[in-house]
């Protein structure tokens, strides 16, 4: 354990078996949180939870589909049974922008469902519980595609922009109940999903050339920003977007 900024709190993180979600789980666990890792891949969820516990934290893994309303209910029930309450929900699960199966309409429907509608389904289950217990923190993991940068993937841009709007809805509606809601809009973060960029030198160099810090972000850096937003350090911040993109959207 390295800190206690989330001591005594319980956090659910969707899609957290790998990448940014996993890094958030490790960071939150190190800061004293009870961490619930959900993922479509139950094995990687279990590995992530085991890593948190081996570092001295407390964690539980659940095989769950973030886009399923039934799984959202099951996740909440299991979390309350194990840890007694939920204080933080991070809607991290989403379809990767590189997904190519089906036609444009198939990808639109699936991408909106898994990335945007899933966040609504999770939040509508957990937020009333938070309100009944005096408050909490809701975090949407977004992208600079949702606030400034257009991409060739229409569903991705729309879903990420929708998450920003959904953030404002929950902030305005549940603020009187002590619930804060914010969005973390990320630039390029080095994970398994973005590894393909290493195989295209021209693409990587073009990205770095228009990024003031001349580098891509690391999952641990994204996790640190997420920790700030869900912790009491951000107690006056709600309904906002924090952009963490190495400066790429100002270039």
C-alpha cells in the first residue's frame, strides 16, 4: 500500500482486466480502495484482482458484460455483499475504435451500445445506491475524439461525445445527493489496443510531431488522473472534462 486517498471506499471499474482499467485498479487498490474488477474475460479480471491483492490491496473479480443491465444489477449486488457499499464507479469498458467486423450500421449499433449505452446502464443501477448512502463519484473514461478530434470512425466519435453529455446529466441530476460526475478525455495511451501504431512508423511519427510533449501516454498516467477525479482532492469538481493528451489537442 502506497497511500490512502481512497481508504475505506469501494470502486467498481468496468472492463478492467487489461490496459487502462487494470492500471486504475492497481492505483486505486494502492490508495486503499476495495476494487471490483469486471470484464468480459473472467480470467484476466481474476489476474488483475490477484495482482491488486498481492500488492496488499483488496479486490474482487467478476465476469460481467458492461453492456448488460442484468450484469450491472448482479455486479452491484455482489459488491454490496462483499464490501457493503459502492463509492466510485468508473465506466471504462468500450469497443475499440479499431473494431472492423460487420458493416457500418452493425459497428454503429454495437459501438454505441458497448461504449455509451453500457455506461448509462451501469450508472443508472449504481448511482441511486450511492445517493442513498450519501454520495459518491462517477467517472466516464472518454477520449479527445469526444471533445475535439474527429476520427474516421463515426460511432466512436459519437459515443465518446455522448459520454461527456451523460456526465453532465448525472452531475446536474445527482449533485444534490452528493454525487460528482466527471469525464476523463484521453489522448493516445500505450496499451495492447494501440500496439499496432508501433508497426506503422510513419503513423507514430506523425502523431508525435503534432503532440507538444512528443510522446504518448502510459496507462499509469491515465490512472493517476482518474484517481484525482474520484478522490476527495477533486471534491469541488463535477460535470467537467479533464483532458490528458500530452497536449495534442492544442497543437
